[in-house]
C-alpha cells in the first residue's frame, strides 16, 4: 500500500462523491420502492453509546437517544466513505486516479459490505448479515446493492477527478 501526498485530496473527493452517489441511490430506493435506508441517526447513537463503553446492543432502537446523534451519524457516514476511498486509492495506487477502471472499484465496493454484515448489524442487534431483521434477504440485498453502488460511485467520481488531474 502506497499513497502519495498528492493523491490524498483527490481520494477524499472521490470518497465524498461516492458516498453522495450511494445516498442518492438510497433516496431512489425509498421513493421508488419504499425501501428505507439506514437511519444515520442510529449510527450516531451507536457511536455515542461507545463513549460509555457500550459497543453491542440487543436493539439499538431501544437504546437511549444521545445528544447530537444525527450529526455524529452523518459525519461518521461521510468519514467512513472517505476513509474507504483513501484505503482503496492506496491499494490501487495513485495511477488509478489518473486512469480509473471499473472492475477494481466495483469489487472493492462489494467487498466493503463485510463491515455492515459482520460489524455494524450485529452490534446494532440486527444479527450477522441482518439475520434478526423482519426480512433478512431484503436487508442483505439492500446492503449489497448499496455497497455495489458505492463501488460504482468510486469509479464515476474518479473519472471526474482523472479529467481534472489530466488537465493540470
């Protein structure tokens, strides 16, 4: 893994853009099919409870609300997207930012579904890979689709960044 200092800002831009594309996808799913996305206030609640040493919950919805949980959740959501993008660019190399290719970004995006499946969902009380939800198959497909869109977003945003980098 090698990340040049000149690649950090473009990777951050790609991470913000890919996360935004993922959010637009989730808005589409909500309005077109009634499929709700993760409420990022819940992510913030989970993180705010960690301050008191509670990492896992039987049911995060039943956990006490915390001040600024929505703000914390949204900041964490975009920070996670940025970190994942920076890690990807470090693994792929800065050359990928100049000449992005779809397959590595798509596979990486799909691979990031391991974080909600095996870390976040169990910690929120939803079980491994949403096994304790009312419709595990739908939840799994939604997570997989969302992370696939994140990978596509990495590629699409890198195309824009590559245009700017080649123009310099």
